[in-house]
C-alpha cells in the first residue's frame, strides 16, 4: 500500500547508507542499503542523500492573523516543508497579538488544517507586546496549542522586573522565555550596525552594546531565579562571549543564530537596498566568524530562521521607511551547508543537532527532533549535499519575495521532507501530509 | 564623470577639478550681461524636494534655467507625496514625463542611491542632500569658494588647512566636505564635542579634535556647521549656552585666525549659537558668496552630467539674446 515509503540508501545523519522504511507514521524498519523489501511501497532513491530528522524552526513569522498579504499559516507552512522543516514555532507579533489562548489556538488549528508542518504558536510575554503587563501565559500553556515558548519578539522585554517575573512564572509549566535582546533607548530609529560604515552611510547606528547589555542582564536574572532563558538571534561577537561565560557558570541559557547572520555582513548595506534591512542588523565580518565558531563549539545551540515575510511595497522603498526582516525557511539548509558544513565547522550530525534535536528540546516539542530509529515518528528530511541551486525569488513557496539570496548559488538542496511518514516535499512538489497519501 | 552625482566620493581629483573649472568658466560667462546659455535647451530637470530647502532648491532652479533647461519643481508638501505616494511611484511618474535629470533632496539617507539604482528612472540623479549622509554639491561650492580665496581660483587645495566645526554626526555637509577636500589635497580637522562625532570617524581622511581654540591659528578656512534645534534636548550637550561657549565662533576666536583665513557656513545660521553675528557679518565671512557660487557649481554639475554642448567658443556665440 502506498502509505509505505522505502528510502533507499540514504546516509543517516551523514554516516553510513541504509534503507529506511516508513510505515504508519513511524520509522518501521532500518536495514542495510538495498536490503529493504519494496513490495507495496513507494521507493525513494536516496543514494548520496543525507537523511536528517525533520528540521525544527524555533523562530518563524507566519504573519497570520493580520498580515495575510505577507504570509499565511498555509503559505508559510508550505515554505517550511520546502525548506526541510517538519515543525515551526510561529512568533506572536501578529495582529491581533498572540497573547491569549484564543489567538494561539487559532494559529494552532490553522497549522493543523494546512497540514505541512506542526505549527507551535509562541505566546506573547506581555499584553499586546507592550512590555507593561504579563499576558495570560498559563492560559496559553493549558490551551490546545500547549504553548511552551513565550516571546515578545520584535520587541524586547526591557523592564527588568517584568522579565524576572516572566522567567519565574513560566517554570510552572516548563516554559521558556525567548528574549529579543534590544535595549530600546540605545536603538531608537536605529538603521544598521553601528560602526565605521554607519558613519559613512549616514544611517543611525545600532550598537552591539544594545544587544549585549540585555543578554548580560538576562543571564544574570535567569541565574538568580533559576529559570531557563533562550536568547533569540545572537548577532555579535560580544553576545557570544556573554553566553559562553553564562554557560561556563552553569546558567540555563540557550541561544540561536539566524542563517543570514552566519553569511551576510553589513557591507551589503552600501547598496541601501532594504532587502538587507533586518533586526538585529547585519554585523561585521568579525561578528560573522565569531557566530560560526560559537555555533560549531555549541555556545550557540541552534539555527533559527527568523523567517520574516514582507510585501513588496514594504521593501521597494527608501531604507529608513522599509520594514525589517528577510525570508529564511527555504534557504536555511543551503546557507548552513555553505557556512558550516563546506567550511568544515560542522558535519551533518552536527547540523541535525542544531536544526532539529536541540530546537525541539528547547521548545518542548516532544515528538519532533527524535532520533532516526525504529519506532520513532517518521519526521525526516533528505538533503542532497552535492546539488547546488540558484535561489530564484519567484520560485519560493512563501507568499513574499524578500530573500537576500536571490541569484546566489547555494551548495546543497532539500530533496524530500516527510511528516509522520507522509511526504510534504517529494519530486519537487510540496503537498500536505494529510491528503493524497491514501489515494 | 559618472552618470549620477550621489556622493562626493564619486568624484576623483580630475572629475572634481573639471567641475570646478567648468563652474569658473560658466561663472565668467554668466557674469556678462547675458545670463542665459542655450546648452540644455529641450532638456528637463526635475527638482524633487522631500524636505524644505529654500536655498538649495532655488539654487538648482536658477542653475538649470540659466542653462535653458525646462525645470519642474516637485515638493513633497501639497503633492501626491503628502497623499502617501511612494518614492517609486513618484519616480515612475517623473520618468513618464521624460525627466533627463532628477535633483533630489530627501530626509532618508540613501534615497538618491535608491532612485539611481532601482531601475525606476533612466535619467541622471543629483543628490541635493540626503538625510545625514551627503550633500555633494554643497561641498563642491565650498571647495570652489575656498579655491577662489586661498588658491587663486585655479588647481586644487593641496596643503590648505580647513577646520570644520559642529554637529558632524548629523551633518551631510561635513561628510561630503571631508571626502571632497581630501580628494583635493586639503588637510581637514573636524572639531566637535565627542557626542556629535560618529563612531568610526577615526577612519575618515581627516584629523579629529574636541578643542576649537587649538585649530584656529593654522586654519586657512573655518567652516561652522548648523546645530539643529532638536539636538538641544537630546543630551548631546548640556545647553545651547555651553555649546556656544565651547564650540561657537565668536570675535575672540576669530581673532586667533590668520589674517587671510575665511569663515564659512552652509546656512541657515543660528546666529548667537554656533556663530556670533559679528563674525557672520565680518569681512572674513564668505557666507553670502557661497550662495552665489552654488549656482555656478550646480550649473557645471548639470551641464557635465547631461553632456551639454562643448564649452568654449561656440557657446560664446550661441548665447541667447
């Protein structure tokens, strides 16, 4: 029956080749390459491909409800499947803000209905992201959406008392606060990384200290109250040093880096093209190298995309008027291959840890980021490490086009994605997991 | 020369001298009874101004008209822009009208760069001041003025010492002047309180100081920058009076300057703040002359970017009645 897939000859986590039999939503058999019976099964020839656990993105903006012109849960989920993801955490800065059980359940159910990936809504820390009063974190945790990650992403929880209370409160349901570290006063109207280049370009500087000061404060708060803390999108060498110090002290902190901060530098801002405008801003070459090293040595735990779709008119304008953010889901694997794998900093097992196992652990997504082993949920991604690809903005699944990589060649491609044993990406086609498979 | 003038860095030494020499030639032609030349007849120059700027807009308008170009003035206030039209749509409209050059003043740094490089328009783009980035024609008119007083009106500014004082952080005039004056061989010193200097200023081709008195006795020119009123309440300095005492050019400080040294200001001035009235009105002040030179320099820029007829004898005989 066509519900069974035999993945023939894939290198599991980049190691030895094996056949994987997916049946009834789980990995039913693992055999020597070429040994699995293909009877009644659909065979996926995977010689030379790397099998990874389905990728998990802890930081995605799906824009629904409110900005369906930029992205919907459906279109963002399609983009995720195309990028090799089987789960995404949808940030709370929608309109209305995901600060109640009602909104997170709406997003959760839209994700279910779309059927491409597991959509885990992130709950806002404060009401309306205003940084003044705690949102009903417990209600969101107890809702059908089972929220475990809370973030005001896009805004920083800058009030130290409020941050302390949030860190404490979420312990009751094993939650985590994911902080967008940006001291607001130091970054009023900030446009780009503050340094020699911002002075030359006449763009208001966004100093590294505005990020680092908040991270330093937060790790000390987390230590003081014995909570876990997750730091969103680290972008500076100094942030790396603070997180490294905190971990050496045994503080329960995890950190993420985006693909774009692993690859792109502030030099691109010379074009004044807002496709390169992002929060936190692109930094220097030195920062990029520090972030890569930190991701390799485990100081930074995960890669998270900060996929941030924007409609054309919000980018096709003057720099200062443009929205901040760039697409990420459909290019993340290629960027990580280029910056971490091809450079020898990480092997594919290391990629699996940073893009699937660890993000699932941090987000408490218990059936995602599982080992590729018999009886485990069949969430899988097949990557061809040798198939390079030129990024074409018009070919993306996302509803938006604001990719900074258009025209760039990326060294690896996602070939197939399986969600609980059913393909969401196969033979170049993206499809939901809950229909067609039984036809 | 490039097709656009977006930054003073677009000009190498030869380009800069070509603009200055052309400006000098145009100035001598238009000093005669007939002020108008036919060189840009049939060409359209649009002044696209998103910020209020009487002096720069009028200067560009006069420059284009003296070259016989058709001039369209488009200011953001009371136009489609105030109804929310984007820069892109405005640009497409101007393109449809056949603009050969667009002179743009914009509050966002980089807006002229976007206009020139986004494929929205085909014509030349002249930056008439963008945000806190650059104002290249201001630096050209300043260099023109300095050359006239300090170098006999010919050649470059090799070895001349220029002290630029004030809000460097937010000044597009300072950025363009540092770049152009370095290209022309002048030695520039920026003087400002540390709060009004950008991070990374040590990488600029100039010296930097916090003390004004030390940089007056060797100066050939002292250029005072305007201090915007909104800076006064943002902790860049404690008070207007303290700023004025430490960084204002008053009669005592002017007396420290060499006899031949000139005083400059891009305008509009805050008399009593960065510059004392008696200094602004003194015989060393070339501030009013700067304005007049602005027209000649902008004529040269438009002429060179739009590739008008050769200067020289044909032009002399072709002047309009």
